[in-house]
C-alpha cells in the first residue's frame, strides 16, 4: 500500500547557514529524521536557543500546567501583525484572558447546533462548484472553508461582494509576503531591522477596511435590533463577565481578521489532505461514501453521530497533516527539562507534526489507519500525543466547530463525488502558514 506522502528529512549534520536556509524554505524538510524518535532536541544558533519538546508530559507542562510562564514571544507572528493587530492569536497575559472570556462562549456546544445549517449550506455549495475531471483541490477547500466562516460569522455567503473581496484580499496578502510561512514565527535577533513591505501593508489596510465595514454595519444592526443571531452578533454582544466591557468596533476588527484566517486556512488544509487520503485509499473512501449516503439530503445536527468513520478519517488527516505543524513559546524563567538547563528567553517549540508521528508513541505512525481510534492504544495516544488544536487554556477556540465542519464537508462531498489520485502528481507537504502541498493537491473527480 502506498504510504501517505511525507517530506524528505535533511541529512543528519548540516552547518548553521545551510540549516537556516533550509529552514526558511520549509520548516518540515529542514528537520532531521531522528526527531521522529527524540524526546527533546536543542537547537543552538548565535541568536537564540530553542528546544523542541517531544514528549507528552513536557508538552502538558508548557501548554496545560504552567501556560502563563510560557507566553507567545512578542516577535512571534511578526509577519501577521499588520493584519491581525491585537487579536487573541497574538496577545498574552491579562489582555488575552479578557479576549478569551468574550470569545469562548460563542463556540460552546449549543451554539454549534445553531451554526449547523449554515455549514450544511456551505458544504452543498462546495459540492455544486466541482466538476468532472482533474482539479486542484486546495483551491476548492479554501473557497469552501472561507464560505463556512462568512456564513457562520456574518450570515453572508462567499459570493457576497465584501466577503469575496476579503477572500481575494487574503490571498494577495499571502502572496505579497513570501516569508509568511512558519519561518516567520521564529524570532529574529533584536538588532535585525524588520519592515513590512509597502504592498503587504497596503493589502492589510484594504482587508481591514472591508472588515471594518462589516463590523460597523453589524454594530448598527445590533443597535437597531435587526441583527441576525450568528457568531458576530454573539461575540459583539457578550460582555466580559469580569469587567463588563464589550469589544469595540476596532477590537472586533482584529478578532474577525483572526477568525477568518485561523478558521479558514486550517480547515482548508485539513480538508484537502483528508480528500487526498481518501483518493489514495479507495476502501476507506467507500466507507465514507456509505456513511454519507445514509446521512441523507438534509442532515440535522444530531445526524453527525452517524458519521463515526468519517470523523475518524478527519482525525487521521489531522494527525498525519496537522495544519499547524509547530507552535513556539518563550520560557520566562529558568527551567530544567530532561536534565538540561533552559535559560529564560529560550524558545520552546512544540511540534504536533513530530508528536503525531512519534515512533515510540504511535503504532505504525506513518500508516493511514482511521480504525486506530477504535483501539485502546489509539485512544490512549489520542489523549496523550494528539494536539492538532493545541491543548490547555490556549487551545483553539474553534476546535469543536472544526470537528463538525470537517466530517460534515467530507460527507457532503463524498456523497456526490468519487476521487482518484492523479498519476505523477503525489503532493509534497510543506509548511506555509499551514501545512500545504508544494504544488497543490491534484485529484480526478467522478460524479457518483
Ligand atoms: C482544522 C481546523 C483547525 C485547526 C487544526 C486549528 C488549530 C489551531 C491551533 C493549533 C491553535 C493554537 C496556535 C498556537 O497556540 O500557537 C489555534 C488557535 C486558534 N484558532 Fe484554530 N484551528 C482550526 C480551526 C479554527 C476555526 C474554525 C476557528 C474559528 C472559527 C479557529 C480560531 C482560532 C483562534 C481564534 C485561535 C487563537 C487562540 C488563542 O491564541 O487563544 N480555529 N488553532
């Protein structure tokens, strides 16, 4: 059986300059194969020292037990700041806590039920956009995931004029900034000048102007009592239980920008890889198609419980191709990890990519096996070594949302389409802002 594609690892020993060059090109193939067996690895550069922690108890310590001692570094996401401002993705400490107190209630279980019809509509529209023949599927899943976000957040489809402009604006933003990949998440030495290109700044300004229009219109509709009951209304009308403050329009623009970016890039990546895996493994594909057929034309939220295998396929795609492959934190005080002193200021790298394929934790880590989650060993790994949404208080607020969206869209697409890989076009994973394929993911589509 063909294994799912994995990037080649770099040679064991390379000099610093070569490493930095490889790293800048792609953070995944810049790593040595031994990281798939390591519990921790130290990277020394003249500018900073970083530690990749690759064992469950250390990951728990940083993300769950003492997260406030390991904030996001101020330089993390430097390339994103013109677009995201002071959004929840970039803040730390009290500001971040306050923002999460307002955002989290919008994603609670009951709200997911309310957003479900909008997700179904987006999934049906995505299937209707496809046609027979060879297609690049990442572009399709990006379109679909952006549609889900606009419909659930602002009750407008992607065809809406402003929504369509925001979607293409984001694409331009990413193109205008070649370093908008994970290498940009690694802090540069303090003396190195940083600048955002004029084009990047201009496209960030344009996107923010569009989002400002959407939020200002919504604020007016809320005041007039005519606002739809969607995620934007919920977030804009929720007061922080501790201070009584709501998000103002400016602050809401930062949050909408991150919802759009974090919510559509990630889901699009996961969906595209899941579809590729189904094309590669026709037996699994037929099992998903059978669940999708039983799911019916107009599914209700409670029907999601019928998609058990489809959900495990989506889980397995998130294991093999975690959309956020690495996360970086900063140690604020001296630590001792695995008998090594970690100085304050060190970078702590958590790598879902390596943890999810760890040879000492997972059975057959490089094999696609959605049924593993039905076994005791698979469930134990799910608890200990599976963090596609991160974990602890800074866990992705959209995790529950994404675990409905992913299986739902897979089912709605597989109900109508049969997928085949295209000869000679196996995708090579690379880390851009999320894990994408170097030259796209190509599939041949047949109507069922
Ligand atoms: C398959 C889909 C998704 C994956 C794999 C994913 C993964 C992640 C991960 C790993 C983080 C933590 C990043 C870090 O700490 O450095 C994160 C944060 C975040 N995600 Fe998601 N996400 C997904 C979908 C969504 C959706 C649908 C939304 C919103 C609608 C969303 C909104 C956010 C936000 C706002 C944050 C920042 C949270 C904070 O820092 O407190 N994500 N996501």
